[in-house]
C-alpha cells in the first residue's frame, strides 16, 4: 500500500471567532485522514485584536500545531487567500471558509487518492452540484494503491466512481471556491485569484477564467464524487457580500 501524502487544510477567516471554532470542530469530527499527515493553516484577513491567538489557544485544540497567514491589512478575500496559498508547502490543499460546518463523514483519503492516481484532475469539488447545470462524464478510478479497503456501494474494493465535469457545461460556476480539494499546481495553470474585488465579483471573475481555461488542452480538470451532489455543509455565518466587510470594487 502506498503512503498517503501530507495535506494542508486551509481555513479562510475574518472576524468569525465562534463560527471558525465550530467549523474546526466539525472538520475534526467528520474528516477521515491520518492526523499526522495534516497541516492546519489559518488564513486571516487581519482580524486584529488577538483574533488568531484566541483561536490557537482554544483548550481543545492544544494538540493542533496551527500555522498562520495574516494579511498586513484587511484587503479582501482574494488577497487573503493568495497570500495563504503561497505559504502552502504540500501538493494537496483542502480549502474551506470559516462558517461552513461539515455535516457528514468525508473520507479525504478517497479524494486525495483520486487526485494521486489521476494527475489530470486538478480539483475535487465538495461544495455540491445540485441546482447547477453541469455536463459530466461518469468515470472509474482504481484507488486501491492508497485505500485498498474502500468500497463504492456494492462495487469492487478499491474502485471509485467519480464525475468529471465537462468544460462545455452551460453553467458558469464549474469552479466554486466553496469547500474543495485541489493540487497547489491548479493555480500555476489558472493563476491567482483576482484581488481588489468584492467577494461575489471575485468568484464570478475566477469562474470565467477557469471555464475558459478548461478548453485549453491538458488543462487541470474538475471532478466531484456522487456522494457530494448534495450540499453537505451548513452555512452558519451571515453573508459578508455587499456589507462594510466586503472589501474591493465591483
């Protein structure tokens, strides 16, 4: 059996102390991955007032060696995440915002194994796809070198069914910065997030970049798993869009 690689869990935050604690608690409860293979990285958009210290000093997190990335000033979502991604030292990163509670078990070994055996896949969505007009192709991967005990329904051990998204899908949001697993090289191809834009404009602009880029030969593909057609995250925070916290133009 091949050894699973080190991964980074990237938590994106700004002034949501109660929510990020609940998000971390849900991840610790439901994520399945070797604990010694996980690096926790908090990306804070300069919340100030000892915010990061308050998270790190939470007694129940004393066994977690958090790494941190903090912007020099509150500069918006794109700036914050780009800075944090430059600090990631692992090939794979699981990205999630500070107010999304994972509500069911998520075997991250399966997703990492899929990306490891299918190098053309650059990103695996866990955001859900229900309500999105996507064209996709059902495929099968042999992940037994990494997770030999995995069984997809009544299928053969080690065989995983997954959906590969077609770049010609009618919906713009093939890419979503909702919870997802990706290779850090995904951004080497598609580029960094735009900075200086409001949150919704940032996601829309980057969705256009990815949708157009997927038409280029050998572009990193995006996939999702059958179990994550539905949304398995509970959004517990109030939207920052179009508020005083939503930094940027547009």
